[in-house]
C-alpha cells in the first residue's frame, strides 16, 4: 500500500485522489495533522498523524503494510519565515523519519518534494539549470536544499530509493492554498470571480516559474513509476511548466472578465519572490524520464475560472 503524509495539503489532496483513482481507493492511505475535504475523507482510509512523531509514522506503516511513502507535509515559504524553528522541525524531522524507515527496509520507495525555493539571489534567473549556485535565502528554501542533500546521501550510503522534483509555484482550484509566496496566482482567480478585483502582494513584473496542478501530479506519478536506474539525479529534478508575471495573469483573466482590475501592494513576500528564478530548465527530466508539461497560462486561466465559477 501507499501512504501519503500531508494528504490534506494543496498537493497532497490532489495526489491522494489521483493515486486512489490509479491504484484503488483502499491501497492509498491518507494521513495529515487534520482532516481533509469530503472527497478525500470519503474515498479511502485516513489517519490523523503528526509527521514529526516517528513512532506514529512507523505504527501506520506497519499496520497498513505500507511499501511507498509520499511525504507532502511541509511548512511553505511565507509561513516558514514567521516560524523558522517550527518549519525546520516539521520539514526536516518528517523527512528523517521516512528516510530511516526506508533505510531499515520498512518501506521500499519514497517521494519527497523539493522546490524552486532551493535557488537564491545568486542563482542565474533565466532558464535556471539543475546544477548551479543555490544559496537559498528563505527558511523553507534552506530546508529544501538540506533535504535534497539528505536524500542524495541516503541513496548513496544506504541505497534508499528516494525520488524528488523541484515544484514551481503550483496553481490549483480543489483546495485553498496554504502559506506560499506563489499563492497570489491562486488567490487572484478567487478574487476575480467574487470581487472582479485583486490586491496583489507582489509587484506587477515579478516573473516566477509556475505549473498547473494536473502537470505536477502527472510528473509526480511519472517519476515514481519509472525504473530506479533511469533516475540519474538523486538530489532533485527541475520541473518547468510556465513563467508569468502578475500583470500577465491579470491580462489573461481580463479576456474572460473584462472589468477585472488589479492593484499592487507588495509585502514581505516580495523579497522571497525576488530571491527565486524567473524560469527553469528541466532538460534532465525530459531526457531521463520523458517529462513534458502541458498547461500554459491561457489554458490554466480557462481551467481555473471554469472550475471555480461552477
Ligand atoms: C511557496 N508554493 O510559495 C510554494 C513553492 C516555489 C513556491 O515552494 O512557498
């Protein structure tokens, strides 16, 4: 069976539903510190779980005979700046628990999400390569860069089959976002539909790497299903979807809601966004496991407004 830790988060919710669809509801155990939405809670087994509690994680792994773990629990960039030590505790100790279960052969495969947040102010901004200067300047980015090094170490030293991708900012409609800097790109659709206006917490020309959730879920399943020896990068793979600015997403919304207005009131999250790249090179993922993204900004806006407007 498969265990998803952090199953009620933005990615976890959609990943749980997709994996249950693909492998069968009862083979996918969802767990989180709090209960999730109805479709998640109704569709298969759920366990309340504190991901920082090793014994609690191990109990669930043994009870359900878990073979694979997707560790989706983490404190994201904006919230992590407010609670650095809690973010480090959650993001790192949950990873150590899962890597050690794999080292002790209690599970056989691990998925662990990294992020473009591993890159910092000194990183080349455009077409950012997988191997380059990182130097993250956020608590979240530091935890993700360190996590990548631990994943690589556990693979080399103990043969742990842990696989990882660096998600860009993810855009989805099935859940509300939680504490990310890229969440403006989700909030804007909700606000456009309910108020026909949006006050953006980033400057209009802040270009960031983004991806529609369907692409992110497809990439996650693809990297987990391919043969272990095709995974040549055991730190994490760059993933590219699309890159756009708040001005460009606003313009794409105005095609559907002509009266939509945006204003810009940058806050502390501007510094976080300014430390990240504008676009990503994902040639290794394309070469090693045939990755290719599908959704562009136009299609994303159409999907978001259609589903949120229902
Ligand atoms: C965040 N959505 O904003 C996450 C992600 C690249 C951004 O890591 O923190």
